[in-house]
C-alpha cells in the first residue's frame, strides 16, 4: 500500500516559526511533526510514502532519511511551483507504482489526528468508494467549509465557509482515493480537490463517502495550534507511534540542562541541548533544541524556536520566537521582524 503526504505549503499562518524551515519539520512532543504522520501510516500497513514538498524541500531528507526507520520506503518529490492540494497529489502520483490495485491514502501535512486510518480503509473498501474522506464534527463550523452526508454516509455537498453552516462535519484532511480518480485529475496545473475535484465528482454522481470518527483532531497550522498539539501529545490527550513516552505533565530531553528550581508544567516540552535557567516557569509551551531561557523568565503557551533565547525576567504569553532569534524585552515581545521574502 502507498500514501502521499502533501507537505509543500509555505506555512504563512505559522510565521515567524517558518522563516527558516518548513512547518512539517517543527517539533511536536520533541519529534518533527511529519514523523507522527509517517508513523501513523506505517502502523496502518502503508509500505511506501511519496512526500510532496516545495518550501525548503532540501531540509526534509536529512531529517527523515529513506523511511526505513519506520518500515517505509520514502520517496521525495519537489514541486517547481505551488500547485494546490490537487495539483500536488497529481504531481506526486507520477511516483506511485504503476498498475497497483490498492487505494492510495492522502494526508494533508499539517493535521494531527487520533482517528483509525485502518478503519477508514476498511470503510472505503466495504462501500466500494472512489474517495473516502475522514470527517470530524466541530462545535462551530463557521471557520471551515462543511461536508454534509446522508444517513448512509454518502457525501451530499461541499459547502464553503458560511455564518450559517448546514452541518458541523468538516473535512479532516485524510483521504483514501481509488487510483483511477487520481489518474483522471488534470496534470501540471493548479488544482484544488476541495473546490474542484470533489464537487465535480458529486455532480457526476461518483461514489464519494465520509468516514466520521470522534477522535482527537487538530489542524496544526498556527504557532498556538502547534503549541497545543505538542502539549496534548505530552499530556496523553492524543497518542502517536512516534512518541514513545508515557503521558506526563512535561517532557524534557535527557540532554537538556534544566535548573532544579525551574518549574516545567502543562505538557511543556524541552528539546535537546536546551538550557532553562533558575526560577524559570515554562507552562504549556514548546522549547526547541538549543534554545535558552534566562533565569526568572516565564514562558506560557508559547513556542521558542531552535537556538532562540529568552532573556532573564522576560514574560512571554501566547508568543512565538523563530529559530535563532532572541527576546530581551521584559514584556516578552520579540524584536520586530522586517517583512521579508520567505521563499527558500
């Protein structure tokens, strides 16, 4: 079985953390985010993954290797220019095995989900579907497009964002495709599966189904969401085959230097080589490798990037410091970033 991970986005919602690396390599629970997805695919029986990259594409291979550590064959594909979700899938599909009969799993590269991919595959096969989407129910669907289904699970519409949603079900970013559907998609152009491919299939009466499961789900697309996802993993609110530790109030790398008087809590993670000073409070936050927190600083619900530093006495709340940057303002305000071209 094969899968495609769509990981080519610029990560503009994740700024400033994506100034120097793609969002898919930012850590969650001390582990680069995309490793959670690779481990999930492997656990579901996937043997080969095509990783569709674009932004900072050269950074993936040194971190992920050939995939053998997770029992996978990992193939890298780089888009010359952004092609949208559908265009990225169609471009990556050139590297799938030709003539294979198994369906193809597609993952958006910024989703952390505890749902059963194995059960989604079973549902897809048992209903002879052409596409099966993982759907989740949210309390307020106004920020999302919604995907209503009939009582039998068939998708009936793809509805854009609205102040009066017709359903609380939304697209959760994990799909199972029949290979023929991917082969039919137009190549070498920008294509959105949400706005073009799926609505066209419904108009043609094709077999598009929803797989609804009320498991943990988070769109890890902003610094705050990244911080929350990491804390949820450490606290045990969601599990991942790539995170081998028991649920706890904190995760601290064995190679971090944390002063005994520091308080680390709320699902915080402290990366390799990080230094946490005396009387420092870290709560619900993510401190990446090599970062330094000065004495008496407070880092709350915030992300401190690789090699970044927070000065003594600084108080950060709901903040984000990019790799190598520093915060010296006692109010916890990072120095202002000049607007810059974020192309690699």
